[in-house]
C-alpha cells in the first residue's frame, strides 16, 4: 500500500500536467499501451504468458469497463477542481467498498471498521468543505469516479482469490486499451517532448500502482486495505500546496489528523492480539 500511495500521488500531478495539452481519452490510451510494455518484466519473472491465464475473463472485462469509466471521470475532475478535492471526494469510496464487500465477498462489518471509516470521512469533509450551494460539476464528476472505483476494487478483491496480481494488471491494460482505442484516435494529436515525459510517468505509475494494490489485497481484507488509502488525501493536499499554491489551512491539517487516527484504529484492530 505504500507503493500504491506513492505512485498515486505522482500520477495525480502527472495526469494534471499531461491533460493540459492532451485529451483525457488520449492520455488513458497511451497509458494503457505503454503499461503493457512496462509490465512485461513482471510477467517474465512470474512465469511468462502462462501466468496470465484466467478462467474469469468476463469478470476481468466487466471490472475494467467500470474502472475505465471511473478513471475517465477522475482524470476529468483533475482539470476542474483542486487536487486535494479530487482525492478527498474519491474517499467516499470506502463507504461503498464496505457495503459491497459485505454483500458480495462475505466480509464482516464491525463497529471498528465503521468507526475508522467515519473518522476518515469526517477528515475528508473538513478538507473538502463543499459550498452551501451544493456540489460543483467537478465535485459531482469526482463522486461518480469514487463509486466506480469502489465497484472496481471490490471486484479486484474477488479476482485475487483465483488470479495473480500480474494477471489482474495485464487484463486491465488489455481491456482498457481496446475500450479507448477509437476515442483516442478520434482526438489524437502528437504530444510535445515535455508532455511525452508526463505521459510516460502516468503510464508507469498507473501500471505499477494497480500491481501494488492487487498484491495488498492478497494479504488483507478490502475493508482493512482501503482505509489506509485515506493517507492520499493529506499527501495530495500537500502536493497541491507545494506545486500549485492550492490552499492548505488549519482545517486541512485537522482533517489529516482524523484520517490518520482512523487508519491507526483500523490497522490495530485488524492485527488482533500478538502471536
């Protein structure tokens, strides 16, 4: 999860920079195609093509149709609202994950998991602070991405029961490359040298962040792993402040403290008594 957090922080910055020049469709397509090349060393180490075999191709396809839509909404939101808000709104996701994991994966909902999520969401609320007029279009787009990501993550947890992290990452790239090919060709324009660098960074981080996530899911319940992702909110707020002069105030700091408290509580309860 530390790998996931680091790579997702970098991709938020790289994605914003790349979409200054290119459309979201093109960035996503280039990311998927490059990702298949970047993933090859892990495929080779894992046993080559044999490691990619799956009996659940329909589940991979369904998961990645949902994830593609959520990812498009996430990149689009980066162009509409501050970085910290995009990531903070995304963190309504654990609510949906806890419900979906309980309904479809048989995971238990305990009062400690609920409390950890509640503390995290309270912290997110302090950071986002939506206006009295309601959510803006950018915030609504980010919320749609959060719901889509929740469905996708729940399906990843199910897939880890039979398929390797490498296979899950590979089929994600294949399905999303096919989904985005025609839209990307329709709006294609050649990137500048600087933008090529940002796109490569998006591809690298996008590929290996999902590998890290799939590996984490093999070691713990989704409802244990995902609240750790709350750390991305304060980290992204800090990046927005340093790189784009976006606001970082006392309420943001207080929200960060609540997020950390929720993570610590959830992890300590998940660990149980020492062996």
